[in-house]
C-alpha cells in the first residue's frame, strides 16, 4: 500500500486541483505523506504547510525543476525534496524558466491560431490563477471553446509529442548540473524523476558525478521493464529511492496509486537525515 506520494502537482503550476483539494484527496486515499512538487514553483509552501496540518498529513518541501542536458539534447526533470525554508538558488533559476516558458506559450497560442483555433492567452489565463500559462491551461481553454474535439489523444497530438532542439532552446530549461547544484545549495536532495519518460537512463552515471542523490522507482509512466531497471541503478550508484503519482488531475492519474510504502518512505527519510 502506498504510504507516501512524493511527486504531486497543484493548480499553482500545471495541475488542475487546489492545494486543499489535493490534501483532501490524499487523506481520502489513505496517504500519510505528500510532497507538492509543482513545476519550477516554490512560493506557496506556507499554504502547503498550513493545509497539510489541517488534513493531518506530513509534508515535505519540494519542487520539480525543468532541466536539460545540452550534451545529448534531452529534457531531464529533477525533483528536489526536503528543501530549506529559504530557497534563493532554486528560485533564481526557476524564475527565468517560467519567464521563457511564458514567452513561448504566447507564441504557441499564435501557432494554434494559425491552425484555426480561436483562443487567446487571456482565455488560457482563466485556468492559471497563480502562475504563468502552462500547456494544460491552453488545452483547458481549447476544451471550453471546442468541447467535442478535445480529447486526451488530441492533447498528446497538440502538446505531448517530441519537441525540436529549437523549441527546447526557447523554453529556458535549467542546465542539469546547475539544477542539482541549486537543490543542494538550498538544503535538498536531487531525485531524477521518471527517467523512462525522457530516456535518461544512459546519462545517470554522469548525473551521479554532478551530485544526483536519488531516482524514482515508482511512477505512472514506468513499464514493467523499468521497475527492475530503476532498482538496479539505485543499487549500482547508491541512489536514494523515491517515487510518486506525478498527480496533475484526477481524470489522468490516481493520487496515491504510485509512491512509496511506509517502510520505503521511512528508510528514505532516515537516509536523508544522515546526509
């Protein structure tokens, strides 16, 4: 049974649920520990702490940083956990990423207009009350305008396909080594998120040399072959083991279906506190 879900998103980035609804759902699903790891977003931790206490759920300060390996032209997502109360190094990097992503998403809406979709940035911003517009918000605006056409398949067609190096260069992704360093500077541990999603397996040894602390061993994008592979890599490189549902929306993912058992979580916590 999943005890800790250490990879969760809210509507402060590209999730669709409020922090309170996420904790209510976690409580309903029997989850005892949650890390809110919103994309490149760290300014809402006090609200997270307050609501976690309300729902009697342990919480860990986290973030998911959108990083990039320029040597192999791959995206790399790094989850930072057990961060300090003050995170100036992470904040500086993430602010630039959000700025670049926002600029690109203005352009993306223009491209959609050229394809015949009549939406504006303001239409998407309605769904992004706390932050910049993410792709999910553009899709929600499309769903409102074209309810019959917008399906999960259509989302993947419009937004989830392979991206070009040109697009990647516009998104302001953080250099992987700088991202890991910033997490360490701000007191946290750096976990490689869903390595199967961006095919990061071959680069793990290099990331370990940069100071990578752990790897996700439980994630909805993992296939049967990925479970023994991540465990083998964790053992070979002495990496901490983490995981979670990567929850964004209850229609896409089940909160608490992926993550750590109580024994796995307590082992991780003990190891972190010894670092």
